[in-house]
C-alpha cells in the first residue's frame, strides 16, 4: 500500500548514538585498508569465520556450512535492520571475518556504503540478493523505484540467496565442495517443503478474509507468493512513519471490509498498529490483534522461531489461526 504521507523521524542524538556514529567512522577506516585474502589451503584446515547482518542470512550460512563455519550475526532477535547503527563491538566481528554476507537492496540502510567499501578493499563481502533476477524483485514506487529487500518472505526467492552463499563458500573452500553441495541440497529440499506448506495452509483461509495487515510493508513478496492481499501502515522501511491520513484510510478499509485481525511485528513498535485498531473501533468495527509476526528479525536462539523455517511456519500458523 502506498503511503500518502511520509514523515521522517526526527533524530535525537544521545551520547550512545554519537558513540555508535563514531564506531561507523572507525568501521569505514577498517574497510578502506588493504585486505590480504586467506589462502584456500589454509582455510581448509580450520573453520571459516562468517559474519552476517540479519539472522535469516546467518541461518543460511549455518545450514550450508554446518561444521565448517563459525557464524556471527550482527543483528539479533527484535533488531530492526533498517535503523541499525554499527557499534564499536562490530568492528572485530567484521574485521575478523573470512567472508561477510548481507542482504543488500538497502535492507541495512546506511550500512550498504560500508559493505561496498569493505568489498573494494578486497575482503569478501556479498549481498545475498545479488544473483536474483531483477524481474522477480518487487519495485517500491514510494521509495524512488528501489527494490523491496524483504525477499525472504517468498521462500522460492530465498532459495536463490541460499545458492549465492553456497557459491561463495565453494570459492573460499573448494576442498570441501562436496560437503557444501550435499548440505545445500538438503536445505533446498526442506525449503521446497516449507513453500508447499505455506501455500496449502494459507489457501485454507477464505478468499475474502485473506487480507494481511501489518505495521510496515515487509510482506509484499509473501502476498504475491501465497495469494494474500497485504496492507501496511508504514512503507517498506521503518525509517519513515505513517501520517494520520494513512491511519484513517486504512481504518476505513478495514471497517468497510470487516477484516478480522491486524498483526504486530517483533522488530517494530506496536503503537502504530494500536492507533489503527482504535481508529477502526471508532468506525464501529472491532478488529483484533492477530498475534506477533516475525518480519525483519527471527525469534530467540534455541527456539523454533529462531530459525528461518521455524519463523516462516510461525508466521503462517499465526495468520491462518487469526483469519480463518
């Protein structure tokens, strides 16, 4: 859904934020220094240190690399990648990495420039979306025709990200290519089953009720892949806020169509969703909070939702329960 009014959030700089900004400068300096690649024969004798941004990418690396990798994610549960600012602690995580994987398509906001500098310095740093056919990407008119970065919500698109990480691990560590290839085959098979699960479960919701309403526009690929209409209060990035007209327009639609539920997201404050719920109630229709979805971050480590497959299944099950 296009936003009619986009209000940029005001920045209130605290001491912590200033320090984080300085950390970004330090990181940029590290990125510009010359990097000497580790010889593949040396890497073959130890685990590969992989640093990623969001947990969904870390999960791919763990499934493809398994016992051959040590994986570190910069952004944990509940962290919004659109607003993330690297800290001084992230310096070691990036400079000690043998390879860095990030989302790309401006998912990580201002960090994109940093990753490009790291890549130019010679250190392996790859956007996992780099090999996806642009024709399959969703264009965001309200974001100057940029592409929507939330590709993991179409499991078939996320399979392309899996293949990208597999390809780069083969280059880094060719001696263990058979191991990576078997791992990626197993994981892609599991993802194919996940895709079918999502299609079957969501198809059980009556067509008229198949409307997903969330805080920000992260579920566009999900809607296209699984035939569910998606409405959002904010745009694709949480760096912007919805205006009052956006809230009222959405509330009018929800009340008129008697939509059953609206959903909160684990990495986005709940206030805007509650404002829409209140506006719908004022129009004589009671819309429920359908539950919490994982959008830009997975769940806690050690839980089913702390994996990509578990996260997607959780979202599907919550949506079906609330709308069916």
